[in-house]
C-alpha cells in the first residue's frame, strides 16, 4: 500500500484543481469536527493513529514521483492532529518532500504548524498553508469543532506564516446554514483572514452524509428541523452527498466572494458548481500560489 497516491476526489467533476498527490501521515483525526466526512469511510475516524511504516514508505514513494510534484497533506486527516505534537511524523514527512524537490499543500486547523515554520520558510514558494476558520465565535466553534484549536489561535498561525513569507489561504469551509452563515459571521472571518495576511479565501457550503448530519443536529438541536428541511426535503443529492438548494448556495457564496474581493483576497469555491465565482487562474487547493516546478 503506497503512502503517496494520486489524489482522487472520487472522480468528482466539481473538483477542478490540477492533478496532485495525497499523503495522510495519520489515519483518522482527533479534531472531531461535527461536519467531518471521514467518518463515512474511516473506522474509528476520530481516534488518530500513525500510518504503519510511514517514513519508510514515503521515502520509497518520493523516489518514483516526477520532479516538482505537488503533494497534499492531508485530505482525510489534519496533518497536525493532536498526536503530531509528540510523534513529529508530519515534520519528518515535510522535510523529506521538500528535500526531494517536491512541493506541498497543507490544510490544517492547528497552530502546531508554526513549529515547522523553519522548514516551510526554508523552501520559498514550495509550500502553501491553508488554515480553516469557520467562525470567530468561540462558543459556536466549540460545538462545530469540539477538539480543534480556537479560531483566534488559527488566525495567529496564519499571521505568523504570512509574515514568514509562506503563502497562506483561509478556508471558510464549511458554511453551515443557520449556524455560521450570517453576514456578520462571514464578514468577520473574511476580515480576520485579510488582516492576518492571507492571500486567498476559500468558501464552500456544508455537504451532508447521514453520519455527519446526525452529529450536526445533535450539536445544534435548535436548527435541526430547518437543516432537515433544507438538505433532505429541498436539497439535492450530488456525487454521494446531500447539498443545500443551489439558490441558497449561490447566494451565500456570492456574498462571501464580494466580501473577499473587497479586501483584495483571491476567492475560490470548493466542490460547488459555480465555477464562474472563482478568481481566474486560481484553485481552491491553493496550488496556484506555489512556484512553478
Ligand atoms: S480537522 Fe478535518 S479531518 Fe479532522 S475532524 Fe476536522 S474536518 Fe475532519
């Protein structure tokens, strides 16, 4: 079983990003976000454990990749999930990827990424970090992402990375109807991202699967009926997930796009069909912010 494999978004035509590779140092993730989709295909999804023989496999796989390959960390976990503080596997993997001349895309909710700022800054243009911030409201964040670091700590990480010259994007992802979709909540995140020095703002709406929907309505019982109506009665089934109605999604994403562009941020959507909303020449995975191979 390889550690690095071509990234496959389940052949989803709503993913227009260029081809890349994916690498998950861990199986599962300890941040336990209510909306997380990994619990639909990973057993014990919120009990993170290191991949077996990870470093040996990464060394082997890296040698087979074309020069300057783009590797995404991680799409089925957070590369800075809690055990990483002690195990330092992501740190080792980052060094191996960059020393081998490849490029890396990181998505995280953890300021632990700052521990590796020395490695990231050593290879200018070969690493992009996207930090997910869904709300600035600590109480809402605690219900949405019970074991993830506070939004303020994530934004501080974004600021310090940007100051160190690492290109940073902020992912307002997902936008959950009735939970973090008010204009005030959205603009607070967009403004904080711009103030932190982010270059890109990525937004997308919550996609429901039975297991994450059950967690969501348990965490937010006061909006359960409205969410059920929006997703299961009026929404659509697209590529294995329930989406909110297109008119809702278009409206909220257009709103965020206007806010992002007013602050000079590039804007991209993720797995939504409104490609015209994307800033031309940019991608939601941030790969356009990498230096060309
Ligand atoms: S940080 Fe990402 S992978 Fe981890 S639980 Fe949250 S959504 Fe899932």
